[in-house]
C-alpha cells in the first residue's frame, strides 16, 4: 500500500509539473508595445476645469494650471510613455485657494506618465502620473506630497484625466500645519489637462507583440 501511495504521489507530482509548464506561457503577461505619435512628441498641457488637491477634507483649488514635457514610444508594462518636465499651479491674478487662505504649490519635476492598459475601442489608456513630488504652502503651513496619481488618457480629446485613489499620495513632511495636514495624511488629486503638440493632439496606442 505504501508503495502504491508513493507511486501515486510521483505520478501526481509529474502531472502537476507538466500542467504548470503547459499553462505558464499562456498565462504570462506579454510586454506591451506603446506607440506615441508623434514620436518623439514635445507636449504642452493646460487644465480644463479646476484642479483640486484635497487633504483631510480641506480642498485646495487651482483654476489655472499648465505643464510641459515630452512623449516617446516604448515597450513594457507598466511603461513610461511621457515625462513632465515643468508644472505650474496658479497664475498671476488667479492664485490657488483654500479655506485656510491662498495656496502655493511648487512641483519638483520630472514627473512621469506611465501606461498600463489600453482599450482600442475607446482609445483610452489607463495608468498614472508617477514620481509626483510637490511642496505646498498655505499660510504658515508647509508640507510635501509625494507618490503617484491614477488617471486616464483619451486619444480623441487629448485629455489626461487625473483622479488619484486614496493612498496614491502621501504627506511625507509637514511644518506648522498641526492636525490639519499631518505626516502620513493621504491627499487626493483631481484635474484634467488637455495635451497638445505643434501638429495637434498626441496619441498613445498600446498593442501586444
């Protein structure tokens, strides 16, 4: 009986190994080829609607925001398809505001645009803005936010819609803010930016080799 059990175990183990080898290539996630057009692309962006950073229920709103960067085709998943080299929040005569007073946000760039999933039927790429880093001041309150911000990019409109999830961003340092903005707080960031190049709207298309 013991010999039979041992033989059964060997057969079962061999069958399991063969099954694993058979399904591994099919279950592996292939790298994704990301085609950015034009390639490379020199991109400018302006906000469409308000841009809002919210910390512990305190909304910090900017009616004006803009940025610039570049995009390029690449391979991988996730993959960096763009770089934000400059970013501005607020403008002369249109400062960012909150219930605590005027807000000054100074981004530390570069930030990245990371692609993870593409839907051909809609022309929408899902991913996130990575390497987010910004120093924010509201009166005597100064804090630093780092992390990423989940978002989507739509080819037909050139809209990068950022709508970060809870936990994407973290307050890593805070001074003069008390309990309003403590270290470890998880802000959210929401805003839509319209991308343009010198020839029109840039596109991002993902495909599997």
